[in-house]
C-alpha cells in the first residue's frame, strides 16, 4: 500500500492508501482488464493512543475486456489488509483479540477506541475465537486436570440458559514445575453427566494422559472421574477446601452475632468489623489487625467459638502451606482426627465432609501436585471478566470470552 494523504481532525486520523498501479488480469479468463477508476472504502484500523485511525482505501475497479467472458466489473482485494466486506482491518481484529486476551479489556471499550459498534467488533472477533476453539491441539499434553463449578449469572431471571456451568482447567506443570493454569472449557450443568460427556468427547488418548484429577468436593464430579479416568488419582482442590474453612468461620460468626445481639451484624458491633480479618490468612495480618481481632473476641465470652472456628480454618490453610508434604499430610491427618469431634457444629460438619473425602483430601500431599494456585488464578480471571462482560446473554459468546481471557484459546 502507498500512503497518499494523512489528515488529523480532532480525535480521528484519516490515512488515505492505495496499491501501486500495475497491469491487472481478469480473475476468470486472464485477459488484461481495463481500469474503471477507484472506489472509496473506509476501514477502521488500530487506534493510535486515544486517536482513532481510519484508512480510506482507494480501491481499484477493473473491467474485463474480453466480450466472451461474463466477469464484467471487479474490485481489487487485499486479504492481508482486510477480509471481504469487513469494515475492520485484519490487524485491528488481531489487536482487539490480543487486548481481550492479555489486558482485561472490554469489547465495549475496544469498540469505542476503534470507532465501531459493539456488535460490529464482536462479529469480527467471534469467528477468530471459534477457529481457535475448534483447534483440538489445545487439549494436547494435559496430565493434571481440574474441574469445578461456575455460576454464569447470578440468578437474573431475564436471562435464559443454565446458571450452573462446569469448568475444566489444565493444571499441568511445565519443565520448571510451574503451573500456567488454562481454562479448557465451560459446559452447561453441574453434574456427573456434564463432566462424563466432556471427558468422553476428548477421546482415549486424552483420558490416558491424565494422571491427576483435581476437583471441588462434589460427588458428581468424583463419579465422572471414577467412570472415565479410572487410572487417575483424584485430589481435592486445595483452593476449594480452604474456601470451605473460610465459610465455616463466616457461619459461626453470623450465628454467634445473632445469638448475642438478636440481630444481624451492624456497623459498630464487635464482630461486624472483623469479617475481612477473619477471612485472611493469619500470616498476612498486621499487628494492628491482630489487635482488632483480639479486642473483638474478648468483647464477649460467646465470641470464643468464633476464635476456635478461625483457628481451625487457619490449621487447614497451614496444612496446605507447609513446604514439607510429609509434615503437611501429618497436619491433615490431625484435622481428620479432630475436627469431627469439635463441639462447634459447623466445624464438626466440615470434619465429617473431609472424612468422607479422606483419600482425595490426603492425596494432595502424596501426589506432590500443589494445584491450588492454578484453580484460584482461573477463578479470579473468570470473576473479573464476568464483571467486565456484563452484557453476555448468549452462552456460546460468554464461553468464548472466558476461554480467551483464561488462556484456553492458546493452542
Ligand atoms: Zn474475463
């Protein structure tokens, strides 16, 4: 392309381009065509900072000179610049996909920077994502596979479609022992069938390759693993187990609050202000926060229950955080031996849950596969993008968006 003119007007830069003149043959018969002048075609290109860029392509128009040929008039094409009938340049589409993948951009924000409608941009991006999705090589080499539940939208009744989704995450370590977790797929439903069907569709070679199958404590997923990944070791995902512990502390705090004050927590109540402190790991707390925790607990003898529940949740975290997995496993066994006997009903219930999942809970410490960071990272990205991508009412579009953001469309 030759640049003919460049004009800056306000927030828009207009660049006029054309191809060099040459002899053109008819695409059908090959006879030399005669020029029929130019046609203006406006294309939206990659923005320059905050400045929108428009390419005005002065497209050459030709006419076949052979009377026997039915081609008539034809317009020059430049596939490297722009697809047929598209209004975004090919590099603008590639740029937008890259921004969505790496920079937590929104389609709305990118469309604004390109000077097009949301719909126009999504229509250009969607086929690119669909092609990456269809490429089966993205499932190759998975030896550690995670599965857990995702909520698509929080019960908005105006939106159709399933609320519960099952997400599959690649937790395989690289040669340096690092996990670069990738969301491999999102399918409707939360059931044995949802996961079984997906595993079946991946084929035998894929299933044989999976040595470790991480999961959240849900019987349906375990049944699917037993069914389809019989040779894999099932491991409870540390991220979900730690979350169960945090949920117990929350429950105890709310119950004690209700019992001592007769109402839900309000600003000024001793237990109300320490919610975030109770949810954090003790190792992250400052002295000031530890003092606030102590003051809140000492405010009423009934608050001892909250303190004990918090200690139990911290023990659970500590088992996972222990560097030495033999020591970690010993701590986990202590938890299995003690939690179910706890007089605090919520802690006892967690103890019974962990006992039911004993093998998968302890397997974490013997497979040498600390997969918690991976699942947590993918969950964080999905959370962020669910907020950014509020507009998605169509499951297929939502799924492609999440796969792109969480690394699933990088073959
Ligand atoms: Zn012709």
